């Protein structure tokens, strides 16, 4: 690192935020949980498509699923690790199929 | 206005505006991972998406954004002490050949398949190899001035640049050089 770089960084240090950002933890969490997060994002896309088609908003969906609007908002961001119970409620409320049943050979 | 270190050695920073609880880097990345936010954005900008990228399926646009954002996140997470940040950031003005002090820069991804990436991180270059991220945008149009959301990023770049000049964060010689450029 040359002197110019060092001097500039030292000057900027004086303006560093008093509470450190947790950006690295947030990004590492996303990398570690990428596989299920992609499923969550795809489900959110499917739900938003269907909500548009049916003309229902978050509040109405929350009522249909007996949960809070805040929770619906989290699901629609595509960041929730959804339980089977919640997935069934979504399927029932929107009339969509998220988990497709596998054909079992007898 | 304060600044958060993105790399431990202080070569990459992100601005944290007083009105926000976190810095512009993580705030930008949060938007690029939020399906509902992305859907609303692409619905609002559907004409640009079709005109400039020939994409009319919003879910494809959302998936591409998430995929590119993931690559960008890995690049930032993987910056090593030896990495040259001048290879990540490019001058904002494509026609600009020479450096100006506190230059405005952008980080742009190269996609292997399909359309070019529309994701941009914007930064100020303090000195060679030291950058401050001021924000980011989904840039669908040819110029930033054409749309409100990209114009806002220009305002943020200018706000940070002015702050750094006022507070004399750059050294005397650098400041003189900057004045000469003006």
C-alpha cells in the first residue's frame, strides 16, 4: 500500500460509522442458504403472479391464510424458509400447486 | 454522513447517510434480492426492459437480477488484500480516458450468456485503489439522466463527493489537482 493510499484511508477513518455494518454476515448468510432461498424466491414469484391474476392484495391473502400481513410481506420478498404447513396454506388460498406429488412405482 | 469499511484494509468503503440505518452497499443488495421490490420495479420500467433488452417476462428479469446480484456479492466477499480494485471499478463516463480527482466510478458485471448485466454499483475513487460505494441501480437505459432512479444515484455521487471535498478527506496535492481539473 503506497503513502497516498495510507494517508487517504487514515483521513477517512475519522468518519467511520460508530456502529459497524453487518453487511458481511448478511451476504455470507445468503451464500450459505442460497439453495433454499432460490426456492423461496421462485415461490414468491409464483404467488405474486397468481395474486395479480386473482386481483387480491397482501391484506386479503393474510386474512385467507390466517396470518399477519407482515408475514405475507416477508414471504413475498422471497426470504422465508417456509414450513410445509405454510406451503399448504399458500396452495389452498391461491389455488396453486407448489409441491408436486411424485409418481410412486408400485 | 459516515462510512463503513467493506474491506478490512480500508481500500473499499460504503457511505451511510444520516437518514439510513445501514450503508448504501447493503441497502442496494437488499433490493436486488427482494422479489416483491424487483417485480414492482420491472412493472414500472417494463417499456425500457422491452426496448433495450427485448425481455417482456418479468420473472426472467427478476431471476437474472438475483443471479447477477449473487455474482456481484461473491466478487465483493472474495476481495483479497492483493486484489486490484481498479479492475472492478471503471470510470462512470465511458468516454473518459484520464483520471480526475474524486472520480465517479461504476462496477459492472460481464455476463457470459444472454443480455449484458443491468446492475451497477456506483463509487467515488479517492485515490488509485481506494473506493467508496455510494449506491447502485438497475440501469436499463443508455444514460443515467434518462430515468429518475438512476438520476438519484448521480445526486448521491455528487453529495458524497462534495462532502469529501468539504472535509478535506483527500490530500492537499490531490485537492489542487482536482481544482485544476475544474
